[in-house]
C-alpha cells in the first residue's frame, strides 16, 4: 500500500491521457493506499465523460472539466487537495515544432498555473511528469518540458518551510500510450504495410504505462523537494521494434511477415537519433537508488539546508550520462518478451475489442471548476 496517498485528496491533470487515466485507475484500485478523493481534470469533454462513466460507482471520484491554461479554474479545483499529479501536456514533437507558442502556453504557462494554484490552495506536494526529451533538447517539446522542470525546481526553492513541495519525474517513451509508435506500427501492419521507420539506427528508452505510474507514485513518497526522478529503463532500437511487431502481428491479419515492407522515411523535424535521460552535467549531482536516479536541484533557495537522503541509496556518485546512444539495446527476443509481458501486442488504440461495444452511454453530470465551489 502507498502511504503517501492514504486518506489524501488527489488531483490528476491530463486525466484522460494514457498516463493520466492509468494514474486515476491505479489510485482507485484495490492495491493503493485508499485515497479519500480523486479529482480527474482534463479539457477533453468527451473523454472526461467516458472516464467518469467508468468510475461512476466510486464515490471517491470526481471529474473536473478545466484547462491548465486557466489558473483560476485550477485554483478552484485544488481547494482541499493534498497531492497533485500533473500529467497534462502537449507531447507530439512534430506538432509542437509547427505550433511552438501552443507548446509554450500549455507546457510552460500551464505548469506555472499549476504551481500558483497549488501554492495558494494549500496543496502539500506536486509531481510534474517530464520527458527524456528535456535533456539537451533539440525540439520545442523538449525545451518546453525542460522549462517545466526548472519552474518546478524554482517553485520548490521559493517555498518557505512547511510550504508545498514541488518535484519532477522524467519519462522515457511510454509504449502503448496515445500517439506512441506501437499503435502506429500496429495499424500499418494491419493494413498490410508499409511500416514507416524514420531511421534504422534510432534508439529510445522504453517503459510500460505501469512503470510510468509507479515512478509518479514512488516519487511522491520519496521526494525531499525540487528533484527530478528518473527510472532505470531498457533501450530499444526502433527497427527492432518494427521487426518484432511485424513478425508477431502480421499473421493475425493473414499476412506473411516478409510481405510487409519497412520503409525508411528519415527523421522528422526536431527528432533526435538518440535520447538521454540524464546529461553529463546532471551526473555530478545525481544519486543512484535501487530503481531510480535522483537528480538534485541546482537552485535550492530557502531549502538550502535540505538533506537529500533516500532509503535504499546505492551510490552518491554517478559517473556516466544515461544515454540510449551508449546503453546496450534489448535483443529482439528480450524486446518480444517485454512487449508480451506488458500486453502491448493486442488491439490498436483505434480498435474496439468485440467484447466492448462502443454504444453511447447514458449522460452523467460533470463538475466544472466553478461548480466545484458549491458542490
């Protein structure tokens, strides 16, 4: 059981996204520390409706229709909340390249709105979900995520003793999430190909949705304030992922794997060949734990006397940057086992399993930010 959420009121932004909805599912599940209430916040009205429908039998659940660009709406929804898991963001690299100010408004101004709302509403801890693309960023999305991390660190240092604690978690590629490469490859295989590959040598850190949720929950409990927590995770070559998926899935749709071509299209705007979870500069202030690294803040402000000590510390010295360029990649057999273990070779996100008809569900009431004050 997770004592950090025992009896707490928890708000999750981006609650309709893959990671956000999984956090909500976990918090309301039987294996958690039994929170008092879970407030799911998103600006996607339709998906929030269905999320509320899935949890309508749980009196601890409340849906809040709001946008993180609206600080006042967030402030109203955070009244009485103890923890905030901030998962809302614009995450698509190519789309952010074409609309950089949209990324700024959501991934930077939105983070600052969460900080202001939490600090003024008596929230105890805020956990921000960042990305490996924030390390030595080469694109708008990564740069905006780096700024989000720095805003969280600065906010933590500016809090007086007893104030809200702010921290970040840094994800790799969450396989199976909305917009990830797995649903795309699956759809292309189902259509008979081709599978589009940007570059055969491209590598990525990979993690399951369950691992992403575990990182968020664990970080909330371990944090001293202002850190960035990074999960130790495997590396996969994207070409190997395409081949493993093709060999496994093609027969499901009546194709021979060799009949489905793989086309190299070249890197997209802003896309990196390799990803980093920790830079060389960050290794000088990193602590290695059993499952994670903790990157300590450079700016500590009023928290300069905090002792960053963690249970299960392996080493206070980290020598090597954590880069997919140098970390060994999974073999195809190991990658296949990873996909099977995490149930990532089933239906695409566009498909509805036959056992789950997509009939329209009855209307239920959704609470908006302004209604929260009188509900």
